[in-house]
C-alpha cells in the first residue's frame, strides 16, 4: 500500500510513488484526470489535429489562458514551445503534446515538495484560507494520512466563528479517535495556544490547527491570523512549523491573489490545492509557479477521506494532458 512507502525518509518523496501505480492510486489519478480534463478541453482536444501550424499554436495558447495559466506564464510557455518546435522541425501534434508536457513539467516540478513530519514534536501545522476552500475537510483527511503513518494527531478547533466548523472537527476526531481541543466561541489564538500546550503535554506528533475562513481584503481578519501565528510561537518556539494555505482549485486566477495575500500576511510554507476533481482551472498551478511559487504539498481530488494525495508534478501533467502515465 502506498502509505508504507513513506516510512523511510528516502522513499518518502512523492516521486518514489510515481514509479508504480497501485490499484488504490489508479482510482484517484482517474479522478484527477477526469477533473483536469475539463480544463484539458482545450489542451487535449486542441492537440488532436494532425498538422502543427500557426492556427494550432493559437488554439493552444487560448486553451492555456482558459485553464487559468495566466497571460505571462502562457506567453513564456508558448514562446519556448514555438521555437523548440521550429528548431526540431515538429510537424505532428502528438509530438507537440509531448513537448508541452515536458515544458509544463519543468515549470511545475519545483512546486513538488514532500511534507516531512517528525522534525518537531509536536509538528504544529496552521491551516489558512478563504471560506469553503476545504480547510476543515483537509484537516480530517490529513489527520487520517498521518495516523496511517503511525503518528499521533491532535486537532485545534480554531474556527471559532462557525459552531458548525467545531462540530465538523469533533465528528472527525471521534471517528478517528483523535482529541480535538475546542472552546465555545472565544478567541481563536487562545484555543490554538491551549492546543499546542495539550499537544506538548501528550507528546503528540502532529497538531493541526483549523482557522476561520477569511478574505485577503478583510484587514482585521488578516490581522487576527497574524496574531494566531504569533501566539503559536509563544506556546512553542519555532512553531508553527508549517503554515498552509488551502486553495480551491476551481477558483482559477483568484487562487494566485490568495497565495500572494496570505503569504504576505503569515508567510506560507506550503499549499493544499483542493477540488481538482471538479476543476477546469488546473492551469492556475502554472501561474503560481511563475508568479509566486509556494510548494504544493497535497492535492484534493474528491470528498472522500483518501482523496487528498501528495502533489506529484508528473502525475498532474499526465492527467492534465491525458498522457498515459
Ligand atoms: N469535490 C471536492 N470537494 C471538496 C474537496 N475538498 C473539500 N471539498 C468540499 O468543499 C466543501 C467545503 O469544505 P470545508 O472543509 O468545510 O471548507 P472550509 O470552509 O475551508 O473549512 C465541503 O463540502 C467539502 O466536502 C475536494 O478535493 N474535492
Ligand atoms: Mg472550515
């Protein structure tokens, strides 16, 4: 099973998983592919033609823009592709597709980074993002992911705005035998501060802190997020060890604005990109790579518990272009 691969540090890198495709994995790759194919309507169908000519390049350029790759990233990619196709005398669309895949991989590979637990005890992970991005769901999935690696997990219900968010976490905790630190209403910093203390006292391996959704334009809420980060640092030096932004993969170019704003406010260490199963906007990862690169630790490809997987650039590109793995 794929989780066993992650036990030793060397084979823990996601690309170690890319070499083989166990059955469980084939399922979620198919979902990633099915979602991305919606953006691929352009990308794959454009490249079905026979001849490589200017019209094909133009259709490809449009398709990249429509998938939310962004104008600058698209233009750079196209310039490289055109000159390479000319230089190598590429006349066949299938060859061009392979070239495009290579070009995308070169750009997305730097975003691939393995999430390394066990570097601190507890490893304190703060989850941020706008409403509905998938923060709370991702915490549940990550809790399961870490538990299956033999790590103990504790959750902090730092979304004190919505009682439902607390309930949602409590259900998760109950189902998986994980303690959840929560308070009725109150200050999110205080809840998370307490949770760090509890995690230390209980010798927990990974502590995941939920936070309320907020928009980058809501200044006071962004200030609150900074405060949460500072207070975590008071509960444990070096913490938070990870500050993750959860972005909804279907929001397209707006995701880039979120990456910029949350990074400026709290210093992001990584991204979780959710809902790629429903996305026609997979190109936005290219825009992030070009404009404001932050490592992508995990991608979400569905609502079920195993639908959060380490980001592997090669898999993403193969799914985007419908290339056989
Ligand atoms: N299809 C799909 N839905 C997701 C994914 N991740 C989260 N969701 C759904 O998105 C909705 C909002 O998630 P939630 O975790 O409550 O968002 P939060 O406000 O950021 O905490 C829920 O209905 C989730 O089931 C994903 O990868 N794929
Ligand atoms: Mg939530």
